[in-house]
């Protein structure tokens, strides 16, 4: 009798990527990343376009700013740190063999809401701020895919089935979510308010708005997905069947057919100062946001079905009963809503060269991985000498969980350079479950 496996290594890796992939599009500029997003009250100029458009009206050293390029990259997961990877997935760490203790430890590292891997690359192609006006062009990429929450498939892969003859397992949400990328053009304006008559305890008040226009590049949206496993009555004790069913909808836009969709959203903001040293910020990001996808829209249905006699996931032959079904057909246009976020921020000038910040962020929908879990944090910006900023921050909640960030740069009269680094669920690189990094250049006149 041929030795066969339940699922080939290729299918296991593919499914793990499908189950765990999450891409987020939070646009962290370098200074904001160093303070882990606790930046909305002190953002100025070009940065105000991302955090609070009302801050375009606030005083800054130069009235004209150009941000020609700003890049941020993120990769993190919610289970394994670098030290865990070295321990369980390298030859030196486990000597080529996982003990039962190792397998149980790996399962314990996976939280109850599933294994998630998050990656993001955000590029600000151009940003301009002149007095109370702002304009920016960004390449944005946002997504959220729900992972499988039941650890049963991981347990089967690691330990084998140990199943009764009438055993059945079924999960109809192994992949559920959506992802998009688009070229985003934002036009911002802020208006200063006189508060003496009706709010005398506040000063330097302003309100602002961004109009965001999207040209769609790509979208992927899951329609349904499921996995099933059952023993075959009357067959060999080791035999079983499995079925994997995934259906997705895409708009894969070629250069000749760009754009694949059009969309709009609004950002609203307000800011005010209290007793000289306090600054408060309120903003709504992507209000009423949507993209309508009309070009090259397709639906793909994928089914993999097979039976197997062995649970060996290292070496085996594929079954003669294996069925692969993969078909794609044209679909009608559809609309995706964009993630909406409410953000409250505050800053306090403790010293002339030291500012403390705090932010609270709350998702208002669950589009593209947005989570209702609130996000809170604190940050600090310190200038030991006028041209050397030192930044740091901590945050908790939201999509990222716990974050710790640090950063620095160079600040001159006509030029700024900023560099930052942050870690996810850890405060030391080898014990972090991911990393974030960003750099940017800004010219001022």
C-alpha cells in the first residue's frame, strides 16, 4: 500500500498563507512611527494631511514644505518572535526533530483568534503644504483577511489524526476578507477660528478637511471558503478525505486598463490649544469612503479534494483520487467601503525641548482589517540639541497589539531627515513578533 499524506507540503504552506495573511495600510511617516502613532496633536505641514488636516492652519517654521519621498515597511505576526523562529524552524534550534513538547509549545503560541501575519509597504510619492493648503499623492495598500480560529488543522499537521471512525471536522471561515491597492490623491485645507467670544478658555483653534480621490490598482475580496475532513466508513483505519473550497473576486488591472476603479473619501479635523502648553486634536479619517471597481472584475473558484492513508507531512505520494478545480469568469462591478477611524490626540509641552503626546484611535467599521478594539498610546519628542530630535512611543490595542518605537533624524532650516524603527509585542528585536521601519525627506522654504 502506498504511503500517502493528508495534505501535501505545498498545500499546507499555501493554506497557512491564505489563513494568516493580513495587510494593513496605516500610513506611518517616520516621526509618527517612532512615536507609534501618538502623533496627531503635533503633526504639522505635510504630516498633517495624514493625521489631522486642521493642523495645516497651525504655525510652523516655514510656510512651504515638500516631501518628495517617504517609505514605511511593516512585517509582523501575532504568535512567533525571532527567537521562537530560531528555536523551532532552524536546524540549530531543534536539530531536525520536533519533540512532543516542542509541538505543544508551538500550539500554545498561537492565540485563540488565530495565526496572523501582517505586511505593509506604504509610499508617499509627493506631499506639498503651503500655508493652510495641502496636497499629497500616496500609494496605499490596505487589507484584512480573517484567519482560521480553530487550532484543529495545526494540531492534525503536528500530531497526526488520532480520529475515531465517525470523525468529521468542518470550518466555513478559513479565509474571509478583502484587500486593495490604489493611488490616493488628497487635497487639504484648514481654517483658523476666533474663539474669544464663545470658547474663551481655548485658543489657536482650527478646523480642516481633506478630499481624497482614489484610482484603483487592485482588489481581492473573499466570497466564501471552507475546509472539511472526514473518515471514510468501511475503509482502512488510516484513511480519510479532505475538501478545500475557496472563492474570491478580483479586479486585476493591467497598465493599459488603469484605473480599475474610482473612489472618494473625506478626512475631517479640529484642533485647539489650552493654557499655552496643551494641544488637543480630533479627526475622522476616510469618512464616507468607497471605491467602485469596474475594470477587469473576475471571480475565481478553487476546490482541492483528495483522500489519504497516512498523516506524514514530510514524504509521500499524491493520491490518484485528487481533484483540482480552478475556474475564473468575468463578474459585475462592485463597491468596497474604506476603513473609517476616529482619532483623539493630546500633547503637552513639559519643557521647551520636550513634548509628551497621547492618542486614542477607534475604528468605526471593519473594512479591510479594521478592528473595533480601541488603540491607545503615549509618545515623547525631545531635542537635546536644536537639530537632533529623539523620539519614542508605546501603544496598545487596535490591529497591531503592543508596539514600541524609537527614532531620530536631522532637523535643519531647509531640510529634515527622519528615520524610525518599531517592534510588535516585544521591546527587543529577537523577542519581537515583527518590525516596522520608515524613512523620509522633507524640504522647507
